[in-house]
């Protein structure tokens, strides 16, 4: 009898083990991690893999070799805040809450605009799908005086961001002090202790990665500083000292090479964690090259290659940006895509990759098919709408700029009453020959694309015409 009980016990144990094994085999593999790497004002021609000959970027060049390089990818807009808004919400610029670095609130008040509470962010979407979410760097999508609009309260479990104050009073900030999870904590950036700001921020990201639950996927958005012109000082001044370059240009090149180094550190960290092979990595920029800083010129390194225009322009140089994607086993090494995509597509792509539910209102197209070498759905057209910040500017045409791309056709309009310029990018990548007069039917299509927009009170269609600088009036009133 005892032997029979023992046999039954063995059978039951084996069945339980079999069930447990079946549960494990039937369980879904962990969703892929997603790493979004965003440069600040990096031009189309500032990486070696995009033709740069002087600035060294071995890590990103290597990533492009191991993955896919996009030739025709566009930022969400031509300047920081509205471009990031497109990236975070999956809504193109003509339907976005934010369409310029500042909106117009009447009475000469140009102020920052925060994402609305009903704008679902990519972090909120992915957190709902079970992702651990982290953000480090430049947010630029909130009200300085309303912490509920900062990154931590817009879907990021962990968020470290620099912050600036408002033009019209309120909280005051030292942008070197990085705020952790809203105002819960802070950490100071000492330039003398780090190679550059992105070096400091990479370590902050590592702190978060070390605390992750390994059984859950993560989404990390690294919003880097380089090569933005307002980082006037860096800790590592040893690079390119052998070059007979102006100091502003040596600094610019150093920031890009140091950014490349930080991305290399990040890849090594993921490898160390055993997560690199299960991570979709996307690198891009928020807009084209800049001419800011103390003497830097985008012409010195041909920062936008042969493209016309720079940051704040609706020509190719202002909005066409580098785009590299890597995902081991999913994206073919040394591949290239001519798919015409934009930052609004990344949220849809991440939703498909993660198995997340894409919120209503987005108008991007997932590019997962392009990434994996399958037939890709194309946009009927892409259009951009941008409002210049009028605080320091006279704007006789309202500061309202638009562009659109339909296949290889590109339309541009600076001012709602201005004539539409038309270029064939297939034969005129530098947008030199305006052929609008020869193709009225295409101009009409561009007009329809420009009208594909929603109304926005603080970014009105046509902009704000002013023949004075509100900042000058404000200074006089304060005297």
C-alpha cells in the first residue's frame, strides 16, 4: 500500500512538473525593450554614415552598419519643442498642441505651451502595455510652473530633466540642477566633473537601468544635449586640438564625438545587462543643424550636407534628419531604406512592436514593415506647420511657415499669403529651382496638404503679424 502511495506521489509530481513546463513553453517571450536616442539640433550631414568627413562618429557609423539607415526621414518640426511634441504624441505638427517654441497668448505675451492632458504620450501608452519607462534630458514640453506637465507626470516612471523658468515670473531654475521625478529630488551638473552634459546624463540613465525588473521590458528615452549651441563649455577639451579650427567649431565637433561616445557606453551597458539583443534602438534628431553658439557656422562642417536651410527652416535642411535603427535578428545589417517617414511614425511603430494600443488622434504610420524588410505602407503626403517665437522678432509675414512632401515633390510657403514654392527632390535635392509655374496641379495638391490642419488658438493659421519686438516693449514697461 505504501509503495502504491509512493507511485501515486511520483505520478502527481511528474504531472505538476509537466504542467509547469507547458506553462513556461506557452508563456509569451518578454516584449522587446525600446531605446530612443534623440540628438539636439544634429544636421543630416553630421555623421560619418551620412557623409561627414571631419567629425568622428565611429559608434553611430557602426550602428548604421549593423542596422538600417534611412535616407528620407523627417523630424516632427523645425525646432525643439514642436518637434518633440510630434515624437511624444504621434500627431503631426499641423494637428499638434505645440507648433512652436512659444505660443501667442495675446497682449504681446509669447509663452511656452505644454502638452494637453488628453494628449497621450508614447510613455503613457507603453506603460499601459507593461513597460518600465525612463526619461533623461531635455523635456521642453511642459509649463515651468506646473510640475504636472513635466516628464514624470506624463508617463515616465523615472524622469530626470533640466528646467528653465517662465518669461513672466514664477518658479526660478538653475538649468544645471537636474530635477528628478518632478520636484521630488535633484542633482547638480558640475561641468568640471564630466566630459560633457551627455556624459553626466548617461550615468543617470545607468542608475535607473540598474534598478529595473528584469522580467519586464523597458522604454528609455535619452534626450541628449549635443550638438545644441548653448552648451558653451564641456569638461573634455582635448579633442581636435591638432586641428586648425576656430574654437567654436572645435567645440561643436567635440560635442558630437562625445555624444557618439556616450551612445557607445549605452550599448555596452545593454550588452552587460544581457538586453542588447532584445532591444529596438532608434537614433534620430529633433531638427536640422543650427547656427547658434559663439561663432559656429553650419557651413564649416557641411552640417546639413547639400540640403538647403537649417533649424527653423521648412526646407530640407531644417527638417530632414539622420535616422538609424538597430534590432538584432529583426533588422537586416547594412540595410538602407528610402521610405519617406516622419517622427509621428515612431509612436505607431513602438505600439506595434510592443503590442500596445495606439491612442486615438495619432496620424503616424508604423514603419515596422520597413524595418523588417517587408512591404511598407506609404504616406499619401507629409506636411509641417511651424510658428516662429515672436518674442524677440518682428514678423511682417506672421512667422508662419509650412511645407509638404508628396512623393518626390516638395512644397514650401513662408507666410500664408505667399506663393507656394515647388521643388522636385528627385532632380533638385538642394531646392534651387522653383518650378511651381510649370506644375499648377501639384501646387494645388500642396495647397490641400497645407489645409490639412486643426485650429489652434495660440498658434493661429497665418501666425501673428507684428512690426515690433514684444521683448523691447516689455523691457521699457519694466523700467
